[in-house]
C-alpha cells in the first residue's frame, strides 16, 4: 500500500453557496474534503495554500473530450489543468479504443484523438486501467458505437441482421459492466452513419438497463438541420427508455431552445454539451467526401481520383456536399481552415483557409483538398467558421438551460488546433460568469455538477464534507482564456492551483508531476469513481 497523501488546507478562499460566496477554509485529507468552515483544526504536516481573494470550486468536468489518448502528454495535462479541468469524458463521436485492440480508433481518429500509447486490447476495463495512477486528471469513457459496429460489421454500408444486433448488444453490455458511463454515437462518421434508428434503439436498451447515458453526435450536420437529429434522439429515448445527451450542440439558438423544451415536455428530456465558440472543428474527409470514399485506412479516395474522369466525378460530389450544407454553402473554401495536415508537402498550409492555401499554391480549393487528403491518408483536421458567428449574449439562453454542460470537444493534435482545447472553461468564466450572465452557483452546475450527475462520476462536483477533493482555485480578477484562433495553444490564466483526489497537481501554474488521476468507473448507484 502507498502512504496517504499529506493533508492540504486551502486557506480563506471563497466557497460557492446557494446564496452567494462565503469565506471558508477547506481541509482535505485522504483524498476527500474533511472540513469546510472557519477555525479548522489543522493536522501537523499539513500543506497550506493561501487562497486570498480566490475561489475554491469543484474541479471542472469536460463532458466531451478528445484527450483520452493524449492525456499522458504533459503539454496536454498542462492545457487541461490551467483551465481547471480535473475530469474528462472520452470515447466520443462513436470512436474509441475499446472494444477491440485500439487499432481502428488509432487509424480513423488519428487526427482527432491521436494513438493511445498503452492500450492494446482487453476492453473498457483494460482501457480505464491505463489511467489509474498514471495521469494527473481523471478519465471516464463511453462505449463508442461506431467502434462496436466496426467490430461486428466492419465498415460495410448494410443493415445489421438480428445476429449482428445481438453481437453489438453484447459488446455494449460488457463495456457498461466494466464501468463505461454510457454509449456514444457519431452519426456523420463511418460506420456510425450506416446505423438506423432501430439499431441504435436496440443498443440503447442495454444502456437504459445499466442507467447509462446515450450520448449522440447527431445525424445530419447540426445548425439548421438540428431538429431532425434531436427528433431521432427522442425516438430512441421513447423506444428504449434511455437517458439522452446531445454532443457539441450548435444550432440557431431559438431553434435549439424551442426544440429541447418541446421534446422535454413530450417525455424526451435531453442534456447537452456545448462550447463558447462559434467555429467547429472536425476531420476534413467527413465534411467533403461521400461516405464510400471516407472509410478509414483505405486507398478508396486515391483510386477514385487517379484519373481525370474519376477526379471530375469526385469534384462534383464534393461541391454537391458543401453547397448543400446549411453551415457551409458558397463561401465554403473561405470558412474552412487547415488545422492538422501530416503530409510534409503541405505543412506550411496549416493555419490557412482552403481558399488562401489554394491561391498560395496556384490551384483550386477542391483539387487542393483532395490532394491534401490523399497525401495525408485522410488524417486532416480543419476549423470551420459558420456564416454568422453568435455572440455570448446570443448563446446565453441556450447555455442557461438546466440540461447544459460544458464540453470543449477539444482536439490537441496538430500545430494549429481549435483554441477550444486550451480555452473553453476559462472562456466560460471570462464571458459568462464574470459579466454576470451566470451566477457562481450556476457556473458550478454547468461546468461541473451536471456532468458528474449525468455521467454518474461519483461523489465529486461539489465542495462539501465527504466529497472527493477534486478542487480548483480560481482568481476571478484574472481568469481568462489565453488561446485564440491566431494563437490557439496558449494556456489559460487565473487558475494556478488544482487538486485531484486531494493531491496538488498544479501549483503556481506548473505541473507537480503527481499522478493521482483514475479511470472513473460508473456504477448503478451513481457513485462510481473514487
């Protein structure tokens, strides 16, 4: 057995109560909060952190993270902790290492998640074990439905037979029994887009039985098409009884608020995560290519464009897709910025829009995109600007809904990532809490407690006696996102001390190199994890 961590006293900080902020000392011992109050008896050897005018908040939970395979990287750890993130939820968008040996996720989402350095098979239990005592943050995972379908049907565009469905249900059931928090779909990615509603509802019966959460990257491109995706989730909820959650919801605010309110009244309530940025980020192949050319690990696209007639056909298909998307349209080449391009020939184009890159290379945006995809084996990510950005005031009615949880959808791969990876949680504080759009109790709920409750992440997400001591010390006078679209990898400021399970993991803004994080397991009583 290892010796227990020394006690830590967070002296004199502000603790958020229902009616405001009260000054209190927070004593942490044996990984949990031992005392909250004044006149605290301090054990000998206790480490003291003077909080001054800072606030002591529960650690933030990233409800939609792509850092699960990269969380062993100290630069990623630092980027998360400087925002106050102490727990991430992975396996998102239907793609993740388990089940299987991890090779499918490593190949398909290499430009989003990166390869997992330690998992080589063994299922959810083995995946979660890779995080136990090896990172400074906690990691929970969903069962990725696309990976499940790949294990059973490959990447074929065909309906699942009853035997196929039963095999997939078995994989989902096993993953949930090993501690997964629910099931995630990515219905714009191969092979998830081939799953029909009935197939998804059948898988969700297993999720409902385990009190897991169904988390969906919806079908159909979001924005003006969001209602169709929400209606499909509602149909799955009614058919299976599952609890539902929408991934990275971005849509016209009035449409989203009205739809969520209406569906909740009709018996299909949903939580959702969202980030305080207007631009999105994804793999270029999903945006531009027909599904039959976007299969991971294949030479399908290279073969299709190997002669002039084939390239002409693919160009036509690309233009048809982008011009038909509500979030792209005629200005599509100016709206898409190359984020990560592994092909050496095109490295210099990272950070430029497709229109700018095409002009610089004397080619056409479609031809350039096809060449970049072929030479990079489809492993290209892009940042996508919507036609009209939404302001913080415009987004506030959506973020105020009780089902909202903060999620970054952060991608740490590449030299020019979306700034949300390094800035989401600090930006929430900077743009929503400090100007008064959120009160501090609402902030705690949106950035921590809601995700803890929805994902069944155990006794954390609050500053009270007995809770797991995942804690963040925030300076409200300084907190801000350092990252921007121009300088996306700058860390946040104003959060310099963070504890996970009572152990300081960030001190004075620097990593302590302690690794008290864990692979968080869900259990039926909702008290999984530590």
